[in-house]
């Protein structure tokens, strides 16, 4: 998983049962989560699950330089991205 906010360096998750787990970003800013319950909590906090993208060269590019698989830029909140065929 990775944060939607590039400045995030990790997150602490506390479940209803009181269990607390700290996840820190690795050097590529990814967080490795093995527990499905924690992954749900991280998604609710704005983290994105990595690795579930289709094998395609098609993507979108924003004027700010962001490359995305969907036609929306999370960095500058634009919806007029340019489609690139790969």
C-alpha cells in the first residue's frame, strides 16, 4: 500500500479490540500490510493498495506531471488528464 499524501511517512492503526500496530513507509514509500483488517483501516485513512493495476500501457498524464491509471489526479485534483496509449 502507499499513502495518497506524499508527505505521509507511516501510520499507526488501532483496532476496536485495542491492538495497536505501527506501519512505516519503506524507502520507496510503500507500506507492507499482511493483515486484511489493517488494510481496510488504511484504505479508509486514504492509503491505496498497490499492485492491482492491469497489465497495460494505457495511462493518463496530468499537467502537473502525475501519471495515473484513472482519469483523475490525486495531486492537484484535476479531471482533464491526457490519455496515453502504450
